[in-house]
C-alpha cells in the first residue's frame, strides 16, 4: 500500500487510490491464476497451500473494497464535522464522528507501519473496526442528508445547488463575505452583494452582471442561520425590484419626448427596463387600436 496525507493533516491518513486500483487488479489476476492452477491435477500435493492462499487473497480483496468505501465516506465527511458551522449545529453527530476519526487514524497509522497488502488486511484491529466505522459513517451521512433536506425546505433555492456546494455554503454561513462567489448559484441575477463599510454584516446592495446593481429598500442583516437571512434577502430583493419597476412606470410618460428610449433602458437594470419597454409598447398599441376604432366609426 501507499499512503498519503489529507488536507491539513501532515501524517498518513488515506490510501492513495491510484495505487489501490493497481492492487485490486493485481489481486484479481492472481486469484484467477491460482484458481486455474488449483484446477490442475498436478496441484494436488499443494492443495492445502493453494486453498489457504486463495482464502487469504479473497479476504484481502474484500477488505480492500470495504476499506475504500469507508475512506470515501470519511473523506467526504471529515471537513464537515471537524470544524465550521455545521459541526456546531449537529453536535451529537460531530461527537460521534470525532470518535470515528480517532479510530480511523489509529488503523491508518498501524497499516502505514505494515504496508504489505495481505498482512495489513489480516490485522485484527482493521478487520474489527472497518465494519463499525462504516456503519457509524453511514449513520452520520444519513443525518447530514436529513440536515441538508431540512435546510432546503426552509430555503428552497438551496435545491439549485449540489450537496458539496451546499455544504460549503452552510459551513461558512457565519462569515457572509466568504460565500460571495456562491450567490450566483442561488440567485439567477445576483452575482455578489455589497456590505456596509462600517458593518460587514449589513447587506446594502445586490449586484448583477456589471454595471447592474440595486440598492435594497431596507438593509438586510446577515446574522443567525444562513437560510434565515438568505430568505430575508430574497424578500428584500423582490421589494426593491418592485420599487424600481414602480419608479420606471412613473417615468414612462416622458419617453420618448424628454428621455430617449436608450437613456431609459440604461437607467434601470435589464429586468426593469424590459418591463418598461413592454409597458410602452402596450400603451402605444392600445392607443393605435383606439385610434383605428375611432376612424372606423367615422367611416
């Protein structure tokens, strides 16, 4: 086996998957060759040795497969439960994972000392702990899935994101500025938000593709659970855009006499400008129909 480090841990704590794939292929090929030899009549004197060797290799292959599955679960959950906001909101699961983590590091360090595949897989500590670790990690995974589903139910726009992205957003929810790049994954036209210069928790503006931006009617405080203040931001976004639509509708009478259509469109964000242009077209079309109707009546 070859072992590697993981993220901030500077000691062997994962199997290198590139090497594991080679080992699994080698184990399968070796077992096929041994089975072929075992079927030959000349192998009768070595029957016991071949049977034992096949049993050892088969058990090793099963152990490696289980080991890889446990490692995939551990690597996916390690960053979630060892720090960040999610660990604070799921204290029981974080405590359970902490014990699993200690056992995982214990068996990895023991295996790193041995390195040889079959002796590693025959280690009693590994054989005893792997099933328990797998069950514990699966339980943590299910709890995490329920947690994410609860968050998505509270703020449905989370359904637009994958689990890894949502985990990143939720784990950094107490630091709103750290999720700036993720706003466009949640909102179709919000690329970033602008915070107050003095209070970095107060959102003052929503910003789309440059140069579009909308000043919020009321500032939104990015405090508490992230799904709560994102929901407040969504509602304030809707209020603020409605305000812009109302202002644009009041200016329609001056288009195109005092203000050109281009100037009107440049003054507002695209969504509001498009609504304004549609309103202008509707008014003009209505007037044209009324004029045509009067002329028809005169005729």
